[in-house]
């Protein structure tokens, strides 16, 4: 009889413990970043370690490294990651079944906020005579690392203009390209990164450089109509030594995204904490790339549907 009572008491204790754990358990928000050391991972880490985020009772953010934008798109869509950083272009292409060699539609990835822009830059020598993409035919061009966003966007743009298979392509990182350019092994090299770029600064130390007007080619070819997630911008005059003119270009945008099943309250709460003066100062301390994050820019560069929690937040702020 005694052992029976002990069994009942033990059973009640287990149930009580389980109830308490479930009552006080935090929802886990896995936030997909990117490769170690990359800007995507800095975003995820920065949000995870921000004290007001850590102090929220309802959920816990866990930063998780990944291969980058495309993997984040797929994992967020499947719910293996609740939030991620994904390029606007991949969100758009994925939603419409237009990914390269992948016709699946990734419709459960919804926009939360614009984070920063990644602009295209094409560096040539000032005396090269290269004024447009079509002038690259037959030239040696650095096109970014194979598998990188830079390479993918170079292939997209050059293919759109019909020159991808007409240039001598060299797949390499930015610094290697700048060095090869300095040694006259390349006629030009392509970047898809924030300016000023250290690689372009390096190239300008050994050569008189020029930046090609990429916006002119994009506009004339209907590039913006076909790929509406790209937006126009210019590299300001004197960003680089010897380039004393504004150079029109275009950019993709890195977006904070969330799975459609994530609670609207969670998304709204996280935005409310990050998009304060203190939250934005915290982000900028992590990396200068985030200097344009603001209430005014939070809904920029987004051509796909917002998460309901984000839509509520940005409408309240007057940004939507």
C-alpha cells in the first residue's frame, strides 16, 4: 500500500514538473545567418546577444550558421529555421519558382525588414576603353567566387546582356581579383558588396581605375523590369582614388525574413526592440554595414509579401 502511495506521489510530481516546464518554456527562434565571419552571421549573432532580446520571457533567439542565402531560404520555408537573412532576389525568385535549376515555390518565407544593400561594382583601368558590359567581350574578367552571391548576380546580369559566354571568366575572391588586376592578369573585376571595398582601394593603389556605369546597361536592357528586386543607387564621387565622378549602379538587398507560421506577436516584438535608438546603435556597433538600418529604410527594397507582424509594425511607423 505504501509503495502504491509513493508511486502516485511520484507520478503527480512528474506531471507537476512537466507542467511547470511547459508553462515557463521559451519558444525557440532559430535565426539563420551565414558562413562564419560573413555579414549574414553577424546579423544573427547581433540579434541573439542583444540584451533586450535575451530578456524577453516568451522566446529565445538562437543564431545558427549556414551556407548563406539560398540555404536560408529553403530552411526558413520548411520551418527548420524560424528566421534568417536572405537576399531579396532569392526571396523573389524562390516565391515565383524561378530559382536556377529549382522550380519549387518557396511561399512560406515572408519579409520582416530591409537590413542593408549590396551594390554591384565593375572595376576597369581608366584607359581601357571599357564603358559598358558589352565592351567586355573577349576580355579577362574576375566574376567573384564560384557559388557566391557575387558570382550568381554577375552570371545573371552578364547573361541578361548576352555576354556571359563571351568573356574570359575568372572565378576568384575580391582580394585575389584586385591582385590579379594589379598584375595585368585581368582587364576588369566584378564585386557585389558594400562600398568602399578594400579590394577596390587596393586596385586603385596600383592602377588608375574607373567604374563602369552599370545602371545605364540595366536600364536600357529592361533588367529592372525582369528582376524588380534590384534597386538603383550610385557609388558617390571620390569613394575611390581617382574616381572623381558619381558611378550609377544597382543593388540587391539583404532582408530579415521569417517563416509564415511564426507568431505575429513575436515578429512585432523583435522589431520593436531592434528598431529603437538603442537597438540600432547596437547593430551599428557590430558592423558598419548596418549604418543605414532605420525606421525610414526598414520597408525598402522589398517586393514580396511582409509577415503580418512586420506589416503591422511598419504601418504603425508610417513606412508602409
